[in-house]
C-alpha cells in the first residue's frame, strides 16, 4: 500500500544527492577552466576525484581513533580539548589524508609539468573529499544542510585545496630544479598551512562567538583564494 511513496522518496533522495554534488562539481569546473597553459586529462582528474573520496575514508578512521584517545585524556569542552580536536585531529587528519592521496596520484605523473597543475590537482582532491563528505551530511540531515554547506564547507575545502596546491606546485618546481630542501619545505607547508586554516575555520564555526566573525573569516578566505587562483593561473609556466 506504500508503493506510491517509492517514486517520491527516490526523487527526494536524488534531489539531496544532487544538492550535495553540484556545488563541488561547479568548483571543479572553475578550477579546470582556470588552467590556461595545458589542460589535464580526464583520466587524471577522475583519478584525483576518487583519491579525494578515498582520503575522506582515511581521515574518518584517523579521527575516530584519535578522538577516542582524546576523550579519555583531556577534559571535554575545555579550551585545550577544542584546540586539539579542531587543529590537531580534524584539520590535520583531513588535510594530511588529502595530501597523501594527492602525492600518491600525481607527484610522479608526466602530466605534472606546470606550476598551476598543483592547484588543479589539490582542488580536485579536496573537492572529491568534500563531495563525499557532503553526501553523507545531506543524506543524514536533509536539504537545509545542503544549502549551508554549499556556501561554506564546500568552498572552504576548495580554498584549503588552493593553499595546498600553490605550495605543492612550487615543491614540484623546486624538485625539478634540484632544490630538494626547498621542495621538502614547500611540501610541509602544503599540509601545515591548509591544516591551520582548516582548524581555524572549524574552531570559529563551532565557537560561541558571533556569526559575524565566521562570515568575515569565510569572506577573507574566499577573497585570498580567488586572488591566488588568478595569480597562479596568470603566472603559470612549465617546470
């Protein structure tokens, strides 16, 4: 007698998934179109997207284990607890997982021959991560969550990816030129800087401060990321 509800439920779930996926795809396309010098292959981009999805599963395991330890060693809701949670566990687990899969999929690729490639690769991995994470949130909490995350979390992950990619591309350039020390330093920055920004994002979003602080933080982050994409794309060169 409830068969008539099945098409409605299926269409509703389809709407939720679409609402979760479209913002990530939109930002992927934007990053791809900003690559003026030499476009990446579809196979590479699909591989990076899958790598981002897989990185979300790695991060989930890391977060569960580390949070289990944290809950039993530090008083909950304390300042130290929140700092360790958002900066040391959530942000670092997610950004390091993205970087691990990013490097695994692209560092030795013949296609990685331009500085801006690092931005494209990191953004695709980050948005693959955000895409999968967003589907999980939206299916659990509904369409309202899709709207909020479409203008906060998904662009946020893209911004983290921009910062990661700028230094990742620089690291590859230094490596090609034989500057191994500089390359290693840039690779470290490509994880640490996005993790710090990510941690600040989560901490401000969940703190009891005015929403205005979070809005200002997001606005500044988006503007800086937009400028970085434009500058890196404009100054792109072979490495």
